[in-house]
């Protein structure tokens, strides 16, 4: 069965223009802000996982303690407080899963000037935490702020890591996205979560640690506000590799414009790399739960991201000339068991 999507010929008359639009619109600017902070990060202890992945990964006697935090855009929190609260939990759960881990506990920092809005934010967080069966164990609240602000931190554990520092040339690039949803307007947030059965969502998230523990994938990253291509760049930068992507192979809902979809943040969306031998088993894991997963490209030895559509081949970004986050591939600091 072919999973390729019919292309919008009007959009793709000029692939260069499409990619430029995506480059300008996607959340790459927010990711590039990291480069201003990266030089101030202190050196980590020997054997620790490097900075720049979806979570920190602190080695222990039984795998890794995972630690992450997400801050939400102020406008988003103000305009849709319940959904912002829900998403604040969901995106942290996705970060833990992308590392091959299972979430354990959540804390939050909630600031607002409106008690009713704050209550909706807290309600969204609680309902998402209940859905994923994760306790909210503390945080900080301020209801005397001049604007709503929300940040959520999460603790998790992984027995074996999936890491965006582990991609190597020759591996297959897979996109796994739950297309059973719709946009939560006005933003390009593809919501396949809030109306889905809680049991199904928990089972879907459990796929990632199972895949890590069975070594069916090597590297992974959840598709963020930077969109699919922007997230690919971050994966490339961490691993010091390049990517070649076949645009037509990317899973996409019918009726959604490519310029929108390539900038979309899906509630369940991951990029993974795997070997040729494990590719069928990896795809089968996702297909068995109704999640669309396909090979969309390959890992290359360059630091360039090329996007192809039939005979047209365009460069989206060249990391060898323009860094994104500044958190590149520190080979010597990656424990050998992660490679």
C-alpha cells in the first residue's frame, strides 16, 4: 500500500519558494535563539549525555534519569488556557518518549493575572496528567502577574536511550505521525490527542521506550514547533550528519497544504533513524497502533538538508555554513553504548 500523498501542483510549481516560505515561517528562529545561550552552558561530567537533546539524560545504575522543561508562548496561554495547560503536559511527555523513556512526575510554574484563566490552565494540566497517569508533584504559582506565563518540567527514566546524537550516515529516516486529528486553530497545532481515548494515548507513548529497548531505532526526536524540516535540522546538528528527504513520502492529512503541514506541530509526531534491516519491524510497530509511519529519507555524510520532489532537488539548509542551535556533535562525550 502506498502512503505517498498527492502533491498540490500549484504549491510545488516552485519548490524553492515553498521551502523558503517554510524556512521563514517555521519555529526555526526560536530554535536559533538557543545559540545565544549555548556558549554559557557549563561542561558536563565525564560520561554524561551532551546538551542539545530532547531531555537531559543523567546516567545511573539502571539506565538514565531524564529531565526536561517546556515554556509555552504567552499568546497561546492567554488565548487558549485549557489547551495550553493540556499541551504543557503532552509536550513534556513527548520529550521523554523521544528519548526512549517513561514519564514519572511533573512540576509547573504558573503565573497569571486572572484566577479564572489560571484555573483553566490548571484544569488542562490535571486532565492531561490524568490521561498519561503522571502525578503533578509541585511547582510555583503567582496570580499577581501582569500576563499569563506557563512552564512545566518533567522527570522520567529510560533503560536505553534514543538520542538525536546517534544518527549516522546510511541509516533510514522515518516519520511517525498520528494523522487522526485536526488543527486546533488559530495555530498550526495538529491535535490528535484531546479527543482520543486515554488508554490509546498511553499505549501509543509506550511504543517509544519499547522501540528503544528492542533496539529497533537508533536516533529519535519529537517533531516540535520548528516543524518536520526544522526538527530534522536539529537532529542533523546534534549528530553532525546530513539528510535527504523525499517530500512526497512525508505523511500528510488530505486537504492540508504542504506549506502548512511542514510548519505544523503534531501532538504525536516523531523522527527516527534505523537500519535497513530493522526498518520493516519499526514501521510495523507504529502501523499496529494505527499510526502512520514511513521512510521519508536517508542520513547522509554532509551537514546539508536536501528536499526532493521527483526531478527537483533543493537545499533547505546547510549547517556547515549556518548553525542552528550551536549544540553540535561532541563525539568524545557520548557514551559508547548510545551509539
